[in-house]
C-alpha cells in the first residue's frame, strides 16, 4: 500500500505508542545516512515550518530546502538541511504502529521491517514563499530575521 501526505509546514512521524521509540535506518537519495537510530520520531520541515517545532529540535533555521530532524534520539545524530530536490527515507528496523502528522492532520499507519517512508519537496506542487518575512508572528520573525520590522515600508 502507498499513502501520500502533503504538508505546507512539516510532517512528523512518531510511534503511536507513547511508551515506545522507533528504531530506524535513514537514507538520503538512496544512500544510507545512518542506521539503527532509536528516537521518538522524526520531523521533516519546509522553510515555512522551520521556525516552529523543527527549530526547537534542530536548533537552527533555514530559508531554502528541506529540514530533517530526529525527535529525542538516544544517541547524538546529525540533523539535515538539504537543498530542494533531495529525498530522505526512513525505514523501520521492526514493525511499528505510527502516527503521522501532516501539519495538523493526523493519520495512522502500520510499518513493517523494510518498509520505507519517503520525504521530499514536490517541486511540481510546491509554492514559492514570496512573503516568508511577513507570514510569521512577530516573535518568529525576530528569530529568523533579527527584527520585527516587516519590510522597509512598515517600521
């Protein structure tokens, strides 16, 4: 079975059992990036969602590309910010019941050992953020741009 979830800000994947973590391998463009990572889940973010949950986990912001971070991993692992066009896959090491939050829409799924979940920005469906500096609340705007000034015309 194949499912597709779209999100403007971010997609989170977590175990549906809050007492269990996910054990997974991570691939970037088909090449293994890291293996046997144990974490509460992962988050994949667009630049629009980068000032939210993603920035609190990864401790970074970005304005272009695709952000990927682990939620509470058991060991230190690198988070990623990749240019548009790159793909990230997670593959569970054992069967898992998961919850997927695509922005605020919740989905449930079952993964079996060897399945893969693919994260990417669909450039055929994506939109260009022409007002990235004005769509955030003043606090997020200050974090991203160092100012609450929307642009030179509104001070």
